[in-house]
């Protein structure tokens, strides 16, 4: 066999490998995911708009540009499994590593006793209000307001961290579900991103509360405000004032609690916001 014939066979063999392996490689190139996400983080990925993506048994909404998103809980451990199905391609499974975090203990004293160990009648009210909050987080709109990023609703000292084990008046309670920012009473509280107000109401534990849906199941909540400036169903733009800070509900001083959710999954705003408060870290 001469050298020219050998080169021809080698070229044909490489071409065959490209034809066989090409679709799989092209399919992989159509899926973009982060390699790692922290506990409490937000995952944003991209596929072809014609694909289907599922995570944790839930079909994810795909935007017109192929964007999808989901949240990672405080206690979620990896690797995360993301399944994709694209027309004309075999199903594919991708994995995302989860960076585990350590959670401090925060002791909060001087809290009104009825907000720590409420009497039966109040406990029933709290249960009803929790259902209202859960319902406000069920929207799965096609709006992609979250894609423009998030700003802090107020700037101030961080007085409470997401995920910390809370002990109120010496009694252990659920981990903290957001970030507390200490600011003077009456400070304007701004929408972290554009969206639709799904709840604006005074609740027993969280005081004056606003939930804003940002699309794809992603929402923000601001608690303990002195006054509300929006109503349910209202569309708000990023930076629009939605209330004034205060200390209503279970609070020992004026501050704003900012929490974020993907449906029922609580996320850490510090992992999502594109900036940090002017003071504190």
C-alpha cells in the first residue's frame, strides 16, 4: 500500500468518526450550564429553545432564547442532575457540583414572646398566612425579568445572614431564610428586579410583606416594612419603591429582610445580587 493510499484511508476514517460522533458533540455544545453552584444559589442555563429540560423531576420553563433557571436549597448536596431532550438528539444528563457552605448560629434576644411561641389562635393565623405566601410563589410566568440581574432593596449593615441557625429568646427555630439589612425606619425599599406583585399584605410574623414574581418561578420577598407602596397584581420596575422599612412582625429593630425563592426553594440573595450593600459585608 503506497503512502498516498494510506493517507486517503486515514482521512476517510477520521471523517467517519466525525459523522458518528458529531451529533453528540453538537448536542453537548447546545447545553450551557455552570460547573458549580453554591448552596442557596441560582442556576441559569441555556439550551436550544426546542429542547426540554428537567431538574429534580420538574420540567423547567424554556425561554424564547433557550434560557432556563432553577434554585438550589440551603441543604442541597451535589451533584445536581439536569436532564435534557432535544429534537433529533439522544437524551442527555449533565451534572453540576454543589459547593457546600457552613452556617453560623445567630442568637436573637428581645423578640416579642408571642412571635416565638404563639398561642393557638395566633398559630392558626400563622398557618393560614403561610399558605397565602406559598400560593404567591406558584406562578410560572414566561416573563424573564430575572435576566437583568438583581439590586439590593436597601443599602445598610448586614444584621442577619441567609441559612444561619436562628435562636430566638433562647429557643431554636428554623434557619434564617433571607438576608437582614439594618436601616433607619422609613428608608425606601426598592424592587430588586422588575416583576409582578403577588402579595402585599401585613402578616403576623413578617409584618408588612411584599412578594414580587420575576418569572420562571423566581421571586423576591421583603419583610417587616412600616408601609406598603404597591398592590397585588401591580407590575413594578427594578428600583421602584415598594414600601418603607420598619420593624413590623417578629423584629427587634428597623431593618429589611430580603429573601429569594424558586417556587418553594429558598435561595441566598447574596449569591444572586450583582452588588453588595454600601456598608457591611
